C-alpha cells in the first residue's frame, strides 16, 4: 500500500472545515449535508496528484476494491472461523494473489488482521465491564481462554484479567 504525504490545498481544507463544523455545531443538518460534503471531499481528493491511490480502491473489479470488500466482510464476521480459501474465492483471486494483495493493502496477513479485530473488540468489551474475561473470549471467537490471554498479553502488553481489574 502506498502512503503519500503532501500539502493540502485550500479547497480541501475548506471542505474539511465545513464537515467538522457541521459535526460540531449543526447536528440537525448532518443527515442531509454530511453526505454531500463527503462526496465533495472525495471528488477533491481524487483530483490531487496521489488521487490514483484512492481511484484504485474505488475502481470496481480492482484488486484493491475486492480486498476492501473482503476486509468489510471480515470486520462483520471476525469472531467466526476464517477460511482464507473462501475469501480468495469470493474475491475472484487465487489464494496466493489474494494473500499478497491483502498484505499489500493492510500490511498484515488475513489471520493477523482477524486476530487484531478480535483483540480490539475484546479490549472494548473489557472496558465496558459487563462480561467476564471468559465470556469475552468466547464472544470474540476464542475457544481457548489461555490462548486468548496469551495473545491479548502479546498484543496489549497486559493480561485481560489485569486490565479488567484496573478498570474497576
């Protein structure tokens, strides 16, 4: 995935400013105006020199667009068992191309990406204080509590039970 840094022109800044003001000051107008301003922002971004990156993500049938759809599906079903072969098939890619393109877009393998989604959701649930650690592990798709605790500790630097007690 390409990351580009550059200057932002006045038109983009103005569009962002209007969107932020709308969210902060004019909540009654958000439903009608926000989609229009977002559309304008997309248009202005597409016109910039690095706009080709965004174009590839939005181009129907491009590898990036199909990976984007796979990511959306994964976000909705992160707690379910992951079959990369099925994801590749749904994206109309060979397994090797899917894996390479997924890593290009996200910087992670599909399994690493799924694990990060599970652990981030687990942390959110721990901070809500409504479920036990074992219930949270099951909820996010871990069948083994010790594996969940080990991976949580590796990812966040603390155990889920320690984080839960620190929240109280």
